[in-house]
C-alpha cells in the first residue's frame, strides 16, 4: 500500500483565515485557548491508531505552549513550520516573509529541540502572486513545502500548478508537495482534508484517496486542524454566514471520520516521503 502524508495544522480556533477580519491579532491573547486540549486529543488519536504525522505549527503557538511542542516531538511526529501568526504569504512582502520564516523557525526549534525543514503556508497562500516565495524557502534551507492547493477556490488556489510533487526553484532540491486533489469528470476537485473532508460524506474522501493512491500510484497529502474535532469551541457570531457554515458544520462528526481514515489507509510523516517524491517531481514553472 502507498504511504500517505498525514499532517495537522496547529492553530487555534480564533486564528483561522475565516475569522481574520473578525478577530484582530492583538486580541488573540484574550481569547480562550483550546489548542493544548485539542492537540492532545489528536496525539491520543494518532497513538491509538499507531500512526505518526507532521505537525505544521504556528510560531505563536510554540512561543506560548512549548510543552505541547515537546510532546509532539517526543511522540515521534515531525515538527514543521506554519509561519508565525498565520498571515497569508501573498499579503507579505519578500522581506516580511523572510522575517516571518526566521521568527517561526527559531521559536519552533527552541521549543522542540529538533531541526525544522518543512513548511506550509497559512491557507495555502503560495500561488502565482508569490513567485519569490519558493526561492526564499530554498535559500533558508527548507527541504520541502506543502503550501500549494492546485484548485480554484475563493480564498486561495493555484490551478495551473501540478497536482503532484514539483521542483519550484531551478538548481534547488526544494520540493513542493501540493495538497491532494482528485479528478471528477473533467474537473480537479479538493480531496486533501480540512473543511472538504469534514463537510462531505466520508465515502467521497475514501474514493478520492483510493483514486490517487491506486490509480495514480502517488501518496495523498492530507491535512486537518485540532479545532475541527472540538464542537464545544466558542462561536463567532460576527463572522460572515459562509465562514460560519464552513467552520462549524460537522465538528461533532470529524473525530469519527478521522478514525476511519487512519485505519483505511497507511500514513507517514511528510518528511519521510520527500526523497521518493523528489525523484519523481517535475520542474514548475517550466523553464522558458
């Protein structure tokens, strides 16, 4: 069976992109934090299933909850960067992105005591608007990024990007591992987890991942957030209706669906997939 990349984006309920216009970053420290309890529940779920994964973690979280970061590492999971405070890459300048990378990595490595070589952009915000982002990651010594969603979406997406691993910087070993998509008719549809996994029937995700692993023979890259298994989290009444529907729907069913997924497929840390996928990766954008 194909080994798939299992990942968790460690951010609290008030830090998500859906609420970025409702909850100011300056107010975060005053919000009820549920990241430790929810992340502990994820760690327990993984331990019961006997799987390890990659935890893309905000530097903001590592700064305030270093013991959580240590528990992630001690459990055998990969510690990777999700940036400092979930600011989208296409909203930063190149210099701001460099500073954000350095700050987050320093906090993560101090808390975890391990080298951080993987990165995921908040809200998959590396796309055609950020041609400088991958070269900066390569220059900072990252082995891989999982920051591209090769789909059309109202908040993010780079539909021209390859569905599977690619080499975004000529002359560099930096690997991009896009989040998983599937083919449905003539369309490319999201199938890599998060809200799509939570909102759609489990059978769709199982079908999509089998398509990728069996027909395409490639590893799936799946992600979710700890807040997605927490139906008791606070409600943000001031958020737009679409954001509230996306964020709160099926929270109570998520843990059960995840347990099925962990048992139906084979999972690994994403850094364990890099060598094999680098050998199969295509250059993108193609050389002129």
